[in-house]
């Protein structure tokens, strides 16, 4: 496989001066000497002007002569090249690709919408010009293909927070929570796919992710239920600790002697107060301790 090679072009200012000199001399010869041979000089002078090219900063020009790749001009400036060269300008500037969210199923089959933002630039002009057809379209298609593959590799979310394996005890990576790992995997996949086109990937990351419309409301309710269950778990855990501490302090300071029934009633009342969604409304007991 051929690689990119730099082409050293002649200064355009020197050739512009020589071309204009040929044109002026040929015109003067035709006017004053009436010699038809000066027509050839005039044609040569005009033809050499076709070889003048301008390469702007962060641009390149791929040169092909009769189907053979001759090199790439990467230095910016004013140059002269063989007029028979076929030229193709390729920008070397960094470019953004912000994809529209695409619908795909995640690892567990849930339909989601996901998008990617890609920062890239051409690094190898030979590959970009000759290894693929329309390298800009190639970047779009392969980026979306890599995004689809990534979305099918991970679940959107892990409500149960199950360990990946009993040995490591770490939670499974998801698209929503494992941002760094997922973006690294996405960038690696895109780099491998775009290498054939001579594209350098500067950055690739997910810029949009959400459940698809048909299951968004159901998944929102599931997330809310999961959050409520987790909150209840913490509340109950804290309430049990507080009840235990209250019983220990009452027994240790010998404030009151309580039998098992009294302790059960106290625990029940404290758990209701501590775990209730609404503020407690105490009832003042004016009778005996047993009422």
C-alpha cells in the first residue's frame, strides 16, 4: 500500500514572472516582427499559467499525473506545478461531526436514542483521497456504525446494580453511568474504523443518550420507583440504628424499666414516626404507663 509523500513545488512567483515575460515577448514579436513562430511562445506562456496554484494554511493539494500519484503539497504558499497534474484539495483543519440521535437497542434490548460528537482531521492525504470514496461521508457512516455497536454492547442502566462477577464485586458498566469507560471504548472503535481513510480522531464522545419515546415514560417510573426503594432502605437502616441507640441509652441510664411488651410498643411507635412520609402527630397519654 502506498503512503503519503510530500511534493516539493517550484516557487509560483518565479514562474509567474517567466510566463508573463514569454507572453510579452511573443506579443511584441507578433506586433513588430510579424513572425508566426511567436504564437508558439504565446501559447506556452499562457499554458504555463495553468500550473500556478495557491495552498492556504492547513490545506493540502494531492497531485496525480496520468493516474499516478506524485505527492501532496502541504506547505502553504504560492507554487507552480506541472499543468498536466490533476489536483485535489484536501483540508487539514480539525472538523466536528455532531450526529443526530439514532435509535438502537441496548444490550438488554431496550430501544434508546444515542448520538455522538466527533472531532477529527485528515492526517494521511493519500488514504483520504484514494483508499475510500468520499472520506467525509465515510467518517459519518463509520462513526454511526461504531456508535450502534457500542450501544448494543452495554445496557442503558443497571437498576439492580448487580456485580459484573462475584470475584471483582464491581457494578456492570452502563451507558449512563460509565461515561469515561464508554467514551474510551467508543473512541477506540472509531479510531480503528477510520484508520483506513487516514483520519486522525482527536476526540469522540457520546453527546446525547435517552430512552426512546415509546418506553421513556415507563422507564422514568421505574427509575423513580428504584430511587424510592433506595431511599426507603436508607431510612429504615437509620431508623433501626436510632431505635437501638434509644433502647441502649434508656437501659444504661436506668431511666425506666421496660418489659418486652413495652419495648415492642416503643419500637413500633418509633419506627412509625421515623419511617412515615408525613409528620408525626403525637397523642398525649394522661393515663397509666400501660395505656
